[in-house]
């Protein structure tokens, strides 16, 4: 029997959703993303759940999208097919987490790379282990315009986002906290405990008040144009998939970009 792609645990009013492909550094396959979207919908409709924690089993939060699957199944997608696939599973699924009506906390250890960075930053808060690191080397390794949801300047600030994306280098957990992207840094062996303590503290607040407060806070960046900017970037990102630079990466094998990114 194959292991489930997600593990779900309920601790009081907190539901923790675990990515469960540790042997693949929690690379996000199509099946995992579909199940994750369903898991969030289940948590949304469950009246007993007040806070959701997004975590991952193993040494790493997520190395990004499953590029081996992409190479095998979608390398020859037309522009129209790729657009529809990525709009649904990459953009829309992420924005549903951003718009999720209950508070969400990302629990991050090890590598949080590319689509892993994108996914974690859809959550309201982030707790990272001391060994966590963050990067988006997509432009350097694949010749594409970053990830599909360009959340980076909104969580890091414009200049720091430019440096991260232009260089493809890493941010440590401590650096990410200093920049305001990470809320708390925990010792590696205390990450589970400290994340759950924060989530349980949030869950004590009246749920409807939290819901409308979160809506107002998200609107504060929407009125600054965040949602329009993210949507506009998605269009540009699709253009980068038909560039000569991206074609060379695809011809060499998208899976090779995993190795190149891991060694960056």
C-alpha cells in the first residue's frame, strides 16, 4: 500500500494538515495539490476547527512542484493546457488558502523552495525551525519568471524580493524573521510544540471576530493592489514558459532543474 499524501490530525480546535512525501522532499504532485485543496475545504466547513496548521513530514517542508511528474505528464502541454492547469492548481488553489476564512499557520523546516515558498506564504503566520531556509531559484534553474504566485514582495518588501529572485540565493530562518516574513523561529526539536502552542492560543479567540478581522487585514493589501499584481504576474509567468530559455531547460529535462536548484 502506498502512503497517504496528506496526514490530518485534530488537536482541540486546531487541525494540522501534514504534507507526507518526505522521501521526495514533499514535492507537490498533482494528486497532493488536489487533496490539499480538499483538506482545506473540509477544514473550512468543520465548525469545530478554528485554526489550521500546514506542516510537512520529514526533513523538509517542500522542495516545490514535482518536476519529475511535470516532465513526464505535461512537458508537451499546449499554451492553453498549461494555462488552465496552472491557473487551477497553482494560482487558484493558493489564493483559496490566502482567502481561507480561518487563521492559518505554516510550520516550516528544512527546504522551503520555489512552490514550497509560495505555498507557505499563503498562510497568515509562519513558524520556522532554526534549520529552515527559503529560496526561489526558478529563474536561475528553469528560465521561468519566478513562481506562479509572486507573493515575494508582499512578504519581504520589494528590494529584498528582488535580491532573492535575481540571485536565486537562500534566506535563513533568522534572516526571514528579521525581514518580517517569519513570525517565530523555534529550535528544531521544538517546532511542532511551539507551532501548536501558537495555534491553540489563536484558537481561543471568538471565531467570527477572527474571520472578519482576517478579512479586513487581507483587504488592507488588496486595496494596495496585491490581488491585481498577483493576477498580472501569473499572465507574465505563462509567457515565460514559451521563451527560448525555458525551452532549453525543458529539452534538457525539467527533473535536472531539481538537482541544480538543490545545489544552488
